[in-house]
């Protein structure tokens, strides 16, 4: 049974922010803040007082509002150890495997470098949810700005090792474009074909495609399917390593 209330809200052109609220303790966390006014509006709408800001990585669309939000609320800012760029306003830094408590529950830190060197994800085993930032998206994954494909592949493997029912909250609504690309490398995947229809109707109704689940991603996300025979056949990479197939899929997406 879920003990937390979760409120997801859009900001900027395609970002999602999330508020996590504990009715038991009154604690409220937000995941990332690219725009303080959007987070403050979401807090006011829910009637929750912010106590913590959890930052996934240094990019501006995830951090530009952190200091203003911290000043406005007095919240504590938790985020990754700076590995490439400083994040303004950090009170506490986390490394892979670090844990902390929220509403009496354990939050586990997963370091998932690939998109950036500093990327961390937040996993709440008791709630069956993971916040994947720009590492794992619905039917996609983050671009490789600061690391190589093998590093990202290993990071995605950390996420797919979580229980299949885990809900995946990612930071962007990129799914319509992602599903078009996915069909180009995995056109016969029946689960993907069915999901493409679901995604199109959700977006036509203005509804989010986030969260998804680890199981749905394993079934339909080409970046997690580098071992799939049909994908390997289509790419003409039957003998290649999984990392090589992943790198080719990422390369094709970058040029799609
Ligand atoms: Zn990013
Ligand atoms: Fe982003």
C-alpha cells in the first residue's frame, strides 16, 4: 500500500516535475526544479509545504529553479556529487548506494552515468517507484552528453534489475517521438505496436505517458533490447556485443 501522495506536473516545453508528499509526517519532496514558479504553483495547488529538493543531475532544465525554490521554502537540497558541473544550492551530496529516509522509508541512490557523469536516480523500494531523471525514458533513454555507450548501458542495467512492477518516473515527455523511432528498429514487436497505439491516444487526450513500468520498458524500449534477435537481425549485428548493439541504436536515434 502506498503511503505517499504523488503529484506530477509539466513545466517548460516537455519536462515533468514530481511532488512526493507524506500525509503521515507532512514531509514533501520535489524531484528536480528547472522552474521555481512551476514547482511553487504545484505546491500551492496541493496545499503542501516543501521540505526537500532531490536533484538528479546538473542540467539547467532540472536545476535552474533550485536556489529560488530553496529560498522561498527553506527546503533542504539533496543531489549528486558534482562530477562535471557544480549545482548551486546543494546541502547534501549522494553517491551510488547511499540511502536516506523520507517519511520513515528508505530512499536508495543509484548512480546512473551516461547522459551526464553526475546523474543519480532515486529508488523507493517500499513504494515500488524509481525516479530516473534523463537516464531511462518511456520507450527511450537520455542522450550521451558526457559518457560513452558502455557506461550508459551499464547504468540502464542497474534500472532493469529493479522489480518488474517498479513504476518509472522519468523527466521528459518525449514518448511520441521515442515510439516512432522504436518502431523503426523493432517493427515486428507486437507489444511495441500495441503500446504505440496507447501512447498516441494518451497524447491525443493531452495525458502523460509517464510513469511507465520496468516491465513495459523491457518489453518495448529498444535501448533495453540490445539482446533481441529481431533487432540484431535488422541492424545486421548478430555477432556484436550488447554494448555495440546499444551504441548503434543510440547512434541511430541521434540521427533519426
Ligand atoms: Zn538532462
Ligand atoms: Fe532534462
